[in-house]
C-alpha cells in the first residue's frame, strides 16, 4: 500500500523528519505513538502534500505511484485520506456540496460519470448514520460551529464518503469523551477491509482498545525508533517515553 | 453642440446633438459648470483613489449603432425590456409590453422640457455633462397602488471606439406601488468608450422599489453612475449593484431618506481582475427618525486591480431611533491587488443603533489545503472559497433569472462553476 523509505523533511530550515521508514500493507492497521513534537503531524502533513514542508531526502511509494510527485488533490484521487488533528472551519462552504464536488472530481479522474443526486443523498444518509452525525450537521458549513467531537465525527463521515485506500487519522481520539470515542472507533472498524489500510496517530492506548492495531510504532525525534504489537502501546501508556530515550541513547 | 470644454471632456465636433428636451435654463447651468470646472483630481476627497484624468485625453463621439443579436445581454426574459445602444433607443431589440399601472416614456419623445432634475450640478462635472449633453434614456412612472407583476428591464450597450453615452433613467414609484427594475450595462465593442449614467428615483409613500443592476462593460470601458434616490415615508428601497467587468467604474449612490419608517437596502458585489478599477461611493442620509438602512458590499480583488469603497451614513439631528448598519468585506487574491475601504458614520442624534465595519483578508490557505486533501482540485477549492465569501451578497438577488444570469457571467469571466 505505502512504503516510506528514509524520509527527511524540514520546515523553515528546521529538520523534523530525520530518516523515517515505514511500510503498511493492505488490510493492516498501524498505530504511531510518540511524545509531543516528535513529528507525527509532520509525517501526516508531508504524506498529504502540505506545501510548507520540504522533503529533502527519501521516497514514498503509494499504490505503486511516487507519492511525492503528486499534488495534494492527486494524492486524494489516488486514495489517500488524512483526518486532520485540527479540522478547519470553512464558513459558507457546505459540507455535502464540497464532498459531492470532491467525489465527482475523483470519479472524473477514473472516467466515471458524476454520482446522481439520489445516490449521493442515500450515501450521505448511510454514512452520517455510521458516525451518528446529525444529517443537518452534515449539510451545514464545513465544521462551522461544530463541537470538538462533531468535528472529529465529521472527519470520519468524510472518510466514509470518500472510501480511501489509506486513511491517516491524526489524533482523531484526542479530547473525545468515551461515547464519541466508541462511535468514531466503530465507524473506522466498519470501514476497514482487506483492501484498505489505516494509520492511527495517537497519544493514548485507550483508542487501541477499540481499534486493534497490527503494529505499534514509536516515532521519536523524526524517526521510527521501535516497533511492536498491541502490547507496546500498553507499555508506553504505563511507562511513558523516557525508557525509549534511554534505549536509543545506548 | 460641438463645443470643446477646456480641461474637461473633449468631444469630436461631429458629436450628435441630443434629441432630449432639457430645459434651456438647466442646460445653460450645466454648460457653465462644464466650462468652469475641471475633471476632479485625486486631491478632491471624493476622488482621492480614483483617477479620471484619462477621460480628458479622449476625443469622444456619439453615434447611433445597431447590434443584430443582443441575446447575451438579456438578463431576464421579461416582456418589458428596453434596449439602448450608445444611449439611443433600439426599438428592434426591445419588447414593449408595458405592465398595467406603468407608463414608460422615452426621454427623446417628451416634447415639453424635462422636469427639474434632482441631481447636483454644481462642482459635479459628470452630472453636468449628463445634463448638458444628454443622449437618451427613459422615464418610468408607476401609478399609485400598482403591483407591477413583471420586472422592467433596461439594457444599455456601448458600441464603437471612444463612444460616449450620457444616459438617464427617471423612476417615479407612486404611492403604495411595488415594482422591480433591472438595469444592465454592457459593451459590445470598442476601446475607451464611456457610459455616463444618471438615475433620478423617487420612491413615494409606502412604495416598494427594488433594483438589480449588473455592470459588465469591458476592461477598456469607463462607467460612471449616479443614482439620486428620494424616499418618502414608509417606503422600502433596495438596490443590488453587481460590478463584474469594466475598466474604470465609479458608482455614486445617494439616498435621501426623507420620511419616517423607511427601509433602505444597499448591496453590492464587485469582482475585479487585471487592471480594473471599481469605486463604490454611497451616501445614506437619514434626515428623519425611525428608519433603518442596511448596506452590505463585498469585493474580490485579483491581479493588479484596485477597488474603493466609501460608504457614508448621516444621521441628522432629531433623526432618533435610526438603525443603520454598514459592512464592507474584501478578499484580496493577489499581492498587487489594492482596496481602499472607508465606511463612515456621521451621527448627530443620540438614540440610534448604528454600526459599520470593514474587513480585508486573503483566502484561507489552510482551508484550501483541507479541501484539496479531500479531492477538490486547487482551482475548484479556490473558486469554492471565493464563492463562499461572496455568496451572501449574491443571495440578495431574489429573482432566479438574474441569479442564473449572474452565475453565467461569473463563469464566463472568472471560470466559476458554482
Ligand atoms: N510551522 C512550523 N514552523 C516551525 N516548526 C514547526 C512548525 N510546525 C511544527 N513545527 C515543529 O515541528 C516539530 C514536530 O511537530 P509535530 O509534527 O506537530 O509534532 P507531533 O504531531 O508529533 O506532536 C515540533 O518541534 C514543532 O514545533
Ligand atoms: Mg500532532
């Protein structure tokens, strides 16, 4: 699905990613954990093509394409989805209208006809129910006046609408109460299949009780420094990151 | 005619003599003003950001012209549509099914001199020129209690190089009448053509008058409009001004609110690119108590274009319980685009609710990244953001035909698909 090899990236002359490598195969769920400032959101932004970051070395291959050569929208069309840590409020832009445009532009690239209004609305109903997002919210301005939990559910709603191959969830669980967390996790689980993959960036082991990862990686100072199974997340939750620092120092 | 006014606007000696019967007295006054007044410079406060000196370098002409297909300029398919080319009535392109309760007279067909103008002539070169050299126009009288069922459409088209049209619309909306007016200003062809338009609008007691005005001349055109509006008590006046093309455009909107319990709505959208210059000046003069006025203008300014907004609201002494709201928002799409925005309130009464505000910003790049990350092309994402910004003003258009037409123009000129 995606192969990241020795990725280096900087912003404003500050190197953040310092040789990160990671491989995710179809059907897998990977969790990335790490202390604040380690570069987790930077990795997500670089993969999504945010232009503020400069990739200085390394390569990323996504479904057989050189990801770094693609524009942000071309990455989306190829099946990459990023659930933002801080979803943007866009007053005046209707959530479902923009999604319809996004879906139709994606379909156009695949030589498919635009989705019919009827099919689209049926899909909105089905997918908003999946994350228990009020259909009224779904059609309002993007994230405007949404609570924190509603914004995160809206991210998963959009993910469901776009049916990506690879989803990167950047701290989608942060700040959610347990009910919202369950809803988001069950939404993600229902969307999971053997043809897609998920990268979950999180601080908290709690989410991983609901979305069980195949691998847990520790991102520290711009690199993946340790990889394990689900039990690594529990260990990190109990012991923090200091022991990892010591391990690296040795 | 054929005179050349010094330091002013020059006319070629073959400029056609007006066929409109302006009273000798008014005409002479206007000619005197033209003789003694130069074109305003940027030292004049009201013209601080708008240079009109270029107008003094053109030898203007006015000739009748024909256009065989005007379908591009038809905003609404109303049966009451009056088309003027270079200020002259184009009968063949017009459809004159006048709705009940309305009388429409071409100014060129009025035998008696026109009744006294409500325009200020002193120091106002363009009003003086419009009066002294009036090319044509029309007068619309709406009888008391008439509910005019179809919109009255006035289409003005410029054609030919260095063409000048001094055009006038007179509207008398009778007591308790209700009507909708559409004004469209276009340019078929020609460089350095100039439409100098004035409107004298009287909204009588309890009348409702709504105007949608679309300006879509060319980047080589000049356009100056002055609307002089008087509102009597309990009346409701609304004008939406959409400036979608034009080289240099100046709109003067002067509203005298003379009676109590009036409502006034001024909305405008201006979208500029290349080297366009669009200047909207408005004055709402609340002379009496218990009225409300709402003004919403929004601009999208790209490339090296410049926009000016100057909105003045006066609340005269004893004009208590006035609610006056004014807002101007601007979106700059390029580093070389400029906006000069100056909302002004002058309040001489104490029991009023007034607010004004002006904002200038750029497109939210974070939002654009978000939309692109969901699969919107960059172009769509930017268009969507612009359309979201300007959307609330476009929504002020209530007539669906005008809405559709406006969207078509936006698509033609800016490639919008929304
Ligand atoms: N716009 C920026 N300019 C400079 N430094 C930045 C910018 N954005 C993030 N950083 C720095 O990059 C590092 C990694 O940040 P981030 O990827 O957000 O970490 P994480 O998501 O792991 O908490 C931090 O040290 C942060 O201060
Ligand atoms: Mg982060």
